[in-house]
């Protein structure tokens, strides 16, 4: 017998609490603010300065960039989030709790993707379609200096 999953509402609430704990962490919010200033904030500041001091070219560049940000296909939010996670790892390497939550989220996403691919592969086999078989990864060999090269002499 397989183990029964808890109801969807319970799992959803549990997941939302974990994500909320991660996103509303003061350290992550600081890193997200810095990342937002790197990707977006400069254009808003440039727009205000361009209007305040009547600098046309600054105002036009900021307006153009802000217009691009509001288009639906820009990956700006993904890039901001990635920069924020990178900053979190760089600025707060000893924050084990937040980094553990991030690591667990990564593992769960990886597991769910692998489960999806297994189900997809099984469905394709059942339908009689071609299924690409993945080769197992090659073992990593240690790199050593070639034996034909004589060792250096310290002079």
C-alpha cells in the first residue's frame, strides 16, 4: 500500500508558510532591495533626477528602460530574484536557517521535476512513442600531471 498524501489545502498552506518565511526574512529582504536597485531602481532614480535637473538624455534612457520593464516578456523579476539569492549567500554565509530553507526548496523542485519526467517517460512508452534513454554520467577522473613531464627544480 502506498502512503496517502495529506489534502491539497494542508500541503498548500505548509508550502506557503515555508516560502513566506524565506521571502519575509529581513536578511533576504535587504538582499532583494539591493538586487532591485541593481536591476530596476537606478532607472527610477535617474528618471527623478532627469526631471528635477532637466537632463533630457537621462530622462529618456530611464523612461525607455522602465518601459521595457513593464513588458510581459522581460526576465527582470527572475534576474532580480537570482541576484538576491546570490547576495544572500555572499553577505550572510552564516545564516544557516535561511540557506537551509533555500536548499530544501531547491531539492523539492528537483525531485518534483524528476517525478514529472518519469511520469512523462512512462506515458510516452505506454503510447508507443520513442523515448530517449539517458546515458549514465561518466565517472570523473582525477587530473594529474603527465608522467613524461619532469618535475620542476627550484633554483
